[in-house]
C-alpha cells in the first residue's frame, strides 16, 4: 500500500483578547468635552446673561409698546392711554409737517461724520503716547481717563451750565472777567487761501476740541489695551528687516488693532447718538414731555433705523477691508 500523506496540523488560534470592562463613570463627571472656543463662548454668554434677562423683563414690553405708538394716535385721558390706529400718519407728520425734524436729523448725521473720525484719531494718538514709558505715566493715564468719571451726572451739567466753562469749551477766551470771542485760527486759515468749507471744518474741530478730548476716554483705554497686546517680537522682526516706525504703524499696529478700531467706531456712534446734547434726542424728549407719545415714538424709531444703517455700512466696509487684507 502506498504511504498516506499526512496533512499538516494547523496551529490552534490564539484566544481573542478580552476587553477590559469600562470603568464606571464617576458621579459629576462631564459627559461631553468642549473645545476652548466653545468654553470661551459659553463664558461670554454667562457674563451677558443678566443683560438678556433684564432686556426681556424690563425693556421688551416697552419696545413693543413704542412700536405700536408709531402707528396709532395716542391720547391720555384721566391717566388712561387711548389709541386709535392711523397707519403711517405719524411718519408723514414728522417728514412733511414738522419743519425741524429733517433738519435736526441731517445736522446730527453731519456731526457724526466729523466727530467720530476725530475722536478715533485723538484717542489712538493719546493711547500711543501713554503706551510709551516715561515718569509719571500712571498719573497721566488717570488724568486722561478722569473725564469718563466726570462726564455724566451733576458734574457735567455744572460744567456746561457755568458761563466761563462753557466759553472755554466753545473756544472763547476769558480776559479781565469778560468773554472774548477769538477767531484767530479762522482768520489765519482764510489768509492762507484755504477754501471756505475746509476753513469751516477745521474751525469746527477747533471750537469743539475740549468736548472731543472729553469724550475720548473710553476709546483711549480700549486702544491702550489693544496696543499692549501686540507682541514686541513683531516690531523686533520688522526692525531687523529695516522697517521704519511709519511702516510699522501701518503694516503692524493698524492691522493688529483693527477689531478695536471697529469697536470704538461703533461705541462712539452709539454714544453720540443717545447723548442728551444730540438735537434729535432733544426733539424726541420735547415731544415726549408734551405728551405727544405717538410722534415721539415715530421720531425715535426713524432715528434708530438711520443709525442702524450707518452701523451696517461701517461693518460692511470693515468686512471688505479685512477680506482684502
């Protein structure tokens, strides 16, 4: 008989590794992980939560009521508000019948057009100076921020109500107890041959210089914080490449603080829009005190819409600039 060929014996399979049982979850342990960005976002939401609650509880109902007043004829009879729907009549009144509203609205926007850039430039200039090291820097910073503490309330009313202080704020001089209206700068600009519009613009800034510096405290602090957050290594690297201070300013400083520039522009526009010295706000308060609640609400909402459009244009321009850069 032929020898039988023996089949090779297969090696036994290794036993599968037994998975270790999962450790029981400790009580209070997180069930999900959040990234650093998510944690920062939730931290920010928690900080502004009181504002959200206050808005819903105290302001939302008043906002809805003011919108309703815009389209109604509101009368107060024995302490009771009586409304009658009139559609767009209130808006027609403030644009076609009221002779002052459009003029005041145009004047308010014109003031914003020159005041916002001047405040931004002045606050940035002061912040750059205060960032440098010199003796007494802390004291000077406190002095520059002092107007923010005194800008509201009784102190500012006293300053504006005092004759001498008001004259100084308007660019006049006080000589021998009498007020002297000085037009030296305007006369100089006219003799230099500058146009009337340029002369008027520069003279307006000059006569309002005290108020501009008075309103630059918050913006100055924001710019100072932004400047201090820029890494010195960027300037060191640029200096090695032979960049000048002017080039560093436009190529490093301005791009790095551009978000703060937009924030300060937004803040300045809103701050000046709701100021009691704003002619539109004064007009709204006059109508409100005269119990013309419907006209007051219509004026306020039109002004709100105009300022919202201005803020939207600013945001759009900054977005385009950031995309190109």
